[in-house]
C-alpha cells in the first residue's frame, strides 16, 4: 500500500473484519521497521496503528493464528471507532481485558510468587513500577481456557497487593521482552484473565477500568516453550504501555520464522 500523509492528527490504522479464522497482521513500514499484532483490535482481529504515519510504502501480510488459510476483509481507516477497538487506543481510552472462561485446570495461585509481592496503591509514584522477571514455564496456559496463550509456571510470577482509589485511572499490567510474552492474571474476586499481544507488538496487557482492592496473582508466560527475561510493568497511565514497534533485528529466530519469512528453508 502506498500512503500519502496529510497535515491532520488522525492515525493510520490497518485491521481485519469478517474473518472465519483468528487473523494476525505483519506490517513493514517505509522506514523498514516491522510491526506485528495478533488480537489488538476488536475481538480476535489484529491491529496496526501508526500516529504521524509517514508517506511511503507499507507492505502488509494478513496471517492466521493456526496453519489453516481463511477469508478476511482487510480494512484501512483513520477512525479508531468501536469496530476497530484496541486495548490502548489513540484517544487514550482503555478497553478492559475480557474475562477468560475457565474450562480446565488453572495454575496454583496458593504458591508463593517466584519474584515476590508488590504493594501499591492508586496514585503511586514512580509510575510505572517495574520488576525484572523470567517469563515462561512448563504449563500450557491453554489448559486454563481456550483464550489463554503460551507457557507459564505453576507458581505465580509475581503478586500485586492493590489498594484502589477514586481517581478513575485504570490498572494496567503489561510485560516487555525481546521474546513473545503472554499474561495470565487472577483478580481478587477469583476471575481469570489472559492476553497475548494487547500492549502492541508481542507484548501482553491486562487492563481494568474498575480494579478493586485486593490480591492480583500474575503469571508472565512465553508464547513458545522455554524461558525468556522480561520486565513486568504496573501502571495507571496508558502512555506507559508499549506500542507495536519492533525491528526485525530484535526478533528471535523463532519469531522471524513465524511472523516474517516462514518459507525460509532455515525455518523448516
């Protein structure tokens, strides 16, 4: 796609609709940077969003989460409406993470968290609060629910003891890594939440606009087996959530094969 930018402040948005599969998106922008997303849009639809998008050529690949082909409508727009939807939109609105329907065995949230307990109250500073962790494990997150992705440990990665306030800011839990990370969160009332790429790129996001006080057990997973270093981030400011911008040079071999060039013989 060849894009001519204007003088307005509207973003350039790519997404999909009307698909019979779980679509994904890969975009190479005019600067040569690569952008990946799975479920950043509405439902299972991916989302690429560029503010101040530069003029030039955008190469776009629409993929599927599974190895099966499917049909989808590719959409290009400048309007971030409910149809497009993302967990961190250009307007600063936050879409709460959907609750997972538990159909299997959750991990053991009674175990002590591997990287400790975090005590925070609404309005905390500095924001974000970050914690270096190791993501991944031997348990398939999909055993909890079909909406959960990746591999996690049985014990929580970390535990957040949260004291809610009246300021109206969201509670945002995300992770950043050189790998593809996922999130599983158990909220104080016992509900489970899962996310893969809600923070943009390959970074996950749990977002709550009405987070109650109490204990949040957090698992930082890895999309593929094994472990990877990650930074767990807790924030109330949407500007602190990562955006979908990763260079191909930052991708692991597995990510390169999965998202960029699966036909490369070295990927077989």
